[in-house]
C-alpha cells in the first residue's frame, strides 16, 4: 500500500497538461494585452497622421496676410479629410469638428515644454499677419480594451489624443537685394490683398532710399554676398531670402543701384562700362526709354533723356501730395506714348493697359524696332550698346523685371515700438513681388560719378505679380514654399 501511495505521489504523467491549464489564463491575458497595445498604437498613429495632415493644410495658408487664419480654418475644415480607425464606433472622419485649433506667434524652444492652456493664452493670436504656427489637437478618442482588469474583470476604456504643430516657410532666390515699403499698409491691406483687388494694376511706384523711419514710397537694400552694382545688374544677390526674415545692408551707395539697374536699359556707366560684352550684363530685348541718341556710341554711358516730342519713355501717372510712392490711379498718357513711338493710333487692346502690358505688346507683336516720330534717327527699343551678340539676348527671363521683398515699414515708424532701420536690421517680408522697370534711374546731379552719387531720382516701377494666394502664379518658380511640422 505504501509503495502505491509513493507511486501516485511521484507519478509525473499529465504534468504538462496541468501546467498548461494553470498558465492558460496568463497567456490569454498577455495576448489580449499585446493586442490592446497594438490597437492603441494603431489608433494613436491614425490620430497623429490626421492632425499632421490638418496642421500642414492650415500652415500652408499662414503667409502673413490679414486673412491667413481665415484661409487656414477653411483649409482645415474643408480641404483635408482623414480617417481614424481602431477605436470605439469604427472609422471617424477627422475634420475640424474633431479637433481644436490654435494659432501661435511662437512655440517653446524645447519640445519638452508642453504647449498648455497658459502658453496658448500668452502666445496665441487671432491676427493673420502675426500667426506663425498652427496647433491642431485631436479630441480624446476612446478605445475599449480587450484585456479585463482583475478587479471585477471588467473591460476598461483608454483615451488617446494626438497633436501637431506646423509652420509655413518660404525662400526666394535670384532676388534683387531690394525691399520696398508696402504702399497700402496705411489702408490695412497687404500687398497681396491689394493686388488681388486690382489696386496695383497700371499704378506706377516711385520709390526713394529709406532712412531710419521709412514709410510708403521708400525702399532699402538687403544684405548681399556680391557687389551691389553686380547684384542689381545681374539680378542675383548671391543668396536666398526667407519669408521669415531678411537683413538690411549697411553703407548704401545709391549710385551703384543706378548703375546696376540701368544696364538692363542698355546703359553701361561707371565701372560697368566694360561689361557691355558680357551676357550676364545683357540688356532687355526692349529698351525704349526716351533717349535722343540712337546711333553711334553717344548715350551708352548715360540716360540721355530728351523732350517727349523726339522720344518718349513711359509717362508717369498722377501722384498725391504728399506722395505715398504710388500713383493715385492707373491713368497715364498711353496715346501720346504710342503715337510718338509707333506712328499709329493706340490699339484697342491697350486702351486701359499697364505700362508692362504695353511693353510686352511691343515685344510680342514685333514692334520693338519702330522708330519714334517715323524719323530715320528716331529712337527704337532695340539695344545698340550691348556687344555680346544678338543671339544672347532673350526676354526669358525678362531683364526689365526685377524681384524684391515687400515690408510693412510702419513697424519702423511707430514710436511706441521703438524700432528703426539702422545698420543690419532684420525685417519680416510681407511678400515678394516682381516689378517692371518703367524707366532708367536718373541722377539729380550729372556732375557726380555714377557709382558714388547719393542723389538719385526715384526708381520707377510697376507691380507685375505678387507671391501668395492673391498673385497670378508667375512667381511660383522663384519662390520655394512649404509647410513643415515642427512638433
């Protein structure tokens, strides 16, 4: 009997089955826990992808315009639809109704610092011109666990949430190192908005060098890695400028601006007098400007303006007093210009055209060679000083079009902000624009050297296009724009 009892005690048959039965609940629970973790990760990934997409869509509209937030909200609400799955209730469309959105002027320097309600209160904004970041945070999304908790063996729910912060960046390369003050700032309009409303069309700008308190009608220079006259002549500053900031240049010499820009009109003055054979310093294909000398070498080194009865550049518009740097409307004497320079009546298509449109009409209809006044010695628009070869001349890109930054200079004339433009000053551009040079830059005093004179007449320009939603899109190739996630 005793031996049988010992046999029973030491009998190990069925041991594995017993262990399996004992460990089965543990293995099953671990499996359910692993599945829950995987479901939670999938749900969080879906939520993160959703808010990432919404944040990027909103950030793409934050270009500093007054309506930037309005457009960003529209993009988040209507343009992007994302689904989040693996949670209670099946798939859900992640649109603006399932997220909270905040616009910020700045974010914490460290990702370890949370963007909480206090931060949003201090650094949030409803001003489209100040909104630099968009924060998109999903509402909590519940997921019922498969793994039951020991107490009561009930299935609990876990809430998952995700957030994303995105910003808009843009950089412009091959930009002339020039900024102009927004002439519509006093009206509370960005240049993009003014352009979209047709307020810039055919209106001529006359801009003068800015001082420490600039305003509409002023311009300034941006820092450049190459000599100023070369940057203006070639149309490249040697660096790219971002939408977030540009830095002004010190030691402004307006004579170098004059010499550089006038190369584009077939005028080679000062130290650029020897550049007339270099294709990098080629003129535009249409350089009609109202010059009395049209043969020989006279006039190749100076503007040589003449009375309108013999030759005529583009006439100015009517300017208010005091001047705000932009003509009051798009009126200018198109008939006088066309009749003198082409000897025919003004085409119907040009009755209300801008100077730039007339200039392009002359090129596109092979009228550049027409002689002013129908005289053998009358001025034409054909370059005659450039010796680099006609085959190197091209209107793509157009050499009488330059690219510049636009700045809301009122920020630097407001005494309450205690800011001035002095030395190297960092500015935030409102936009980038393409500008048509309507006429060469003339000196106030012809006895001064071209490269050094500080007394220049205004630079006369027309706005062709502007970056952003309100523009015509011709600057897309010059501006790299992207929205990027920063948190």
